[in-house]
């Protein structure tokens, strides 16, 4: 897959005036809060999109137990997203609530990383994605529990306990499939290969991440890069697989540049609220 | 002075009445235990009831809030506010001893201390048990099985 060119600001500006009732018309917020708002979207969107991805498995997993695991992990993630996006809506102060942020923003306004929007593929690919993400998210939330933003700290402290389960469960599957039959081994290897190039984005430090870190609000992701690599390597070695070689990374999710996968996730997810705005039970 | 004390005791009585109203609210997922047993009620004053969710994605959170609202209305405390806090995060340590006994009687093994793998079967009491699935019928439970009486059961996960 070639590396894609960045979205030019002028393209984005054109895209944004086209909408008439969607998120594109959101009023601007104060500069200081905008950085925090954007950071909250990153946190919330990662959880929302992966939660939605896992929900696709509901009723389709290889066994009842796995079905429960995936649905429950999805639920945890959507719970995190609810807290982050509700808080983001308060920071934004533009009158759109967490649901509006989830269901009425378009692709360009999503701030999730590429890893979480990757297709489920087979079960091994799903577990490889989960393992690479949850290992990172646990380290991230561990650090965010000390955030100067009390709300972020509270959400992280609440969620980190749940993510611990996600990491354990997915690591166990990486090992079981990697060190399993010829077929499960091949599939896990392919699953890791598929997701590997999306790791560098998790550790990217752009202006927004850097500003949040300098204000004591955001996490310094670079500080746990080594620990992450060590943990991931240990599990892959226990799975008797080889650590994939680094590939050219794809970046841009944090700035609204996504793969085609995201649109396909949003279409069913947002359909109801787009078609029947403000529908309630 | 006398008036102040009278006021104080009225407030105290009010709080007691609210606690007993809340005690009658069952957990929607595990109706054998009340939300007070589970440690979901963090604080009660005559002006405000403070709740905390068990799990971030717990679908019962909203239902619980509605049930608390109904219980307060019925007990004549319609003006009492309901507030939800995340911090400090809920932990299974807050489940009362009475709550643990009720869980066990209901067929759910109460949480065991972190790190312990010694889980008693709620049916026969044997500790020869094994995990079937990390997740059970709700996010707060895991699926276990007794290798003596062979009954599967839910374990309330330590959290």
C-alpha cells in the first residue's frame, strides 16, 4: 500500500462548506479548548471505532465464549467513548452532545488511529489488532490517570482496569493461535503482518499531542515506547512467531485522514441518526 | 441551639429514609442484590444522592438512575438530585458482606481477591473450579465451571 498524500487545508475547507446540517457546521471554539477538544476526540474515537468493529462480531464469533468476550470488550470500549465524547462536547460547548459527536460527524472529523479501523479479517487478525491496541491503550491510560485534567484522569482510572482484561485476553489468543496448528499459526502471522504498520501512528507526537503533554494533560507516548515493544515482543516470542519487520508507516488518522474502511464503519453506525435525526427509543 | 439540633436530626432522619429507599432498589442485572449492597451509592444527603457506575460501558447505568429516581419520588424525595461520579472508580471491594452473601445464595460466586484463582463453587462449595470464559452473561461476570459437581456458574469479577 503506498503512502498517501496529506489532505491539504484547502481541500478540507471545501469539504466543510458542503454540509448543511452535519458536524461540518460546528461553530468554532476557543483556541485553548480546541486543542483539548481534539485530544478528547482522539481518545474517544479510538474507543468508539474499535468498539463498533468488535460489535460486528456479535453472533458471528467462532464460539459462544468468544462471542461474549468480543461483545463485552466492545461494550467497554463504547463505554469509554461515551465518557470521552460527552466530556469533549462540554469542552467544545457548541451544543452538540456525545451522541451528536458519534453519529453526526463525517470521516474527515474523526480523529481515531488507523489501527482501530482495520477490518476484522479472520479471528486471528481481529485478535492481533486487539493485542497491539490494548497493550498500547493500557500504557496510555496508565499514564493518563495522572493527567492534570481531572475528568480525563477519572475516565482513564476507571477504564484501565477493563483494558487490563482486553490485553490479557488478546495476548492469550495471540499465543494460542501462534503456537497452535499450522493453519492457526499462518493466520496469526498474517494478522500481525497486516496490523504491524499501524503501530508507529500510536506513538506519533504532533503539535496537539505535544501541547497536551506540555500542559500535563496528555500522555507522553514516547515514554512507554520501549515498554510497549518489550511487551509485544515477549508475547510474539511466546507464540513462537517471528516479530514482523518494520514497514513504512501510515500516519494521518489524528488529522482526519483515514482509510476507506472508516466510511464503511460509519455508514451503518450513523445510518439511523442520519436518517431520523434526534430519534429516541 | 435546640432548633439547630432538631434540624440536624431531621436531616439525619431524611438521610436514613433515603438510604432505606435506595436499599429497596435492586441491581437490574442481578436483582438479588440492592444497589446499596453493590456499593454503587457513594453518598447520600437530603439534597443529593451520588452514584458511580460499576463498568464504563455498563448498560444498566441509565436504568439504575431511573430506578433511583422512581424510588426517591415514591419515598417523597422528589427534589433530591442524582449525581454520577467516576472517581474514585468503583471496585468490587465496595460490595458489602451482606451483598456477597446474597450473590452466593443467588448462585454467583462473589469476587475473590486480585490474583487469587481460588474460586468456590456456589452450588457445592468445592474449590476445584476452572475458568471457561473471561467474560460471562454481563461485563461484570466471568464464566466458571466446577469440576466436582460439573455445574457452570458465574463469577463476579474482581475489579
